């Protein structure tokens, strides 16, 4: 790592110790066309991705003491497309669960979605309008475990029904985390999600809101997913959807999750919104 002044989003030695082995193994399998290993420190590439995720800056506004857009985007896109970001997240999630005294894979997940406005550069054909929340943009759905760690991410147009989000998430959960036998969802999800889950061997329980509740009232267990969605928004790149493709949007959520879980494992405090 260079002697530059550190940014609050930079990886500590302990956090790089968690992520670095995966990145180095990937790099050994993917040398450049000319056969050399490239001129950029892989830790600095990850630092640039985390910096952009945390600050929300445009690609061309990456600081000059971090790797340039050309190199950073190259690796970001490669790791997005081949699932390396998901591999890192999954390994960290397992470590965090073991540190919390739990098994690597959960038996229960909580599913929810969040609609966010899109930026002007986002292609119209990948966006829509959430009629209920009156939000034009995209809808991101996440499946988390009981302690709030992300297992799966799906991004669709905001016009997509929560049922579409739920079915896609259940499919991912069943494929990657077969120990899951139950999922909790809110009233925005309907019977078709329950039926889809049953076909995958996952019991889907729709949590009904108490009619006497006024305003926002946290639901037992389900409040964890609300907390996770709120924590993700501390990464300013996620406040609005700036990505040209839903796949990139999902990768942004995954990198935010990597940031959060790696700090949880090493017990490092995240920068506050005011200090970020």
C-alpha cells in the first residue's frame, strides 16, 4: 500500500486480511493479456471501490491518489460479472455468523424491498414507477439472516411487484443457502410468493400488521431487515440508483455489505454520516 493519507473508507490491515486472500487468488488466475500481474495494488483497487460506494462520487471524481477510473472500473466490472463480490460477501457472512456463535448457514431469512429514485443517466427501460410509494426508479430487494447479514440481492424496475422480488430472492436463497427453511415477509408480498417458496422447500410466513398500530411500528424479527436497509443508505452511492444496469446496482449493495460485515468481524466502527 502507498504512503498516501488514508481515507475513512480505506481497508485496515485486519479487514484486508479478510478480503485479500480472495482477491489475490483471483488475480493469480487472471493475469493480464501480456502475462504480467498489472501495475495496480489490488488493495488500492478495493479501496477505490469502497471510497466511491461510501462517498457516492462519480467515476471521474475518484481522487488522484487512488487508482484511476479505467483500472478501478475494470476490476469492479470483472468481479461483478463473475460473482467474486458475492463470494467475498458469502465468506465474510459465514465468519460473522460463526463469531456470533451461530452456524454458517441460517434456517430463517427475512425478505423486504426498497424503492429508490434513479439518476438521469439510468436507462429508462430498466426503471419504472412504484405506484404505492410513488417512487420512479428501481426496487432493490434483500434477503437477510436473523442478525441482519445479507444473503441475496435482487434489483428490478420500481414498477415490479414485490412478488417478483420475493420469488427472485427465494430462488437465490434456495440455490446458495439450502439450510433455509423459512422466510418472513410483510403484507406487500402475496400468496404467489408463499406458493413459490413451498415449491423450493421454504415456508413463507406473511407477517400481518396490527390494525391498531399507528405510523411505523417495528415488527418482531422483521425489524432487522428495516435496519439493514437503513444501514445500506449510509453508503451514499445507494441513496439514489446511479448504475446503468441492475446488475451493477446489485453489486453496489454487495460491496456495501462487504464493508459492513468486515467491520463487524474486526469490530471497527464505521464513519458516521456527518464525518463521512
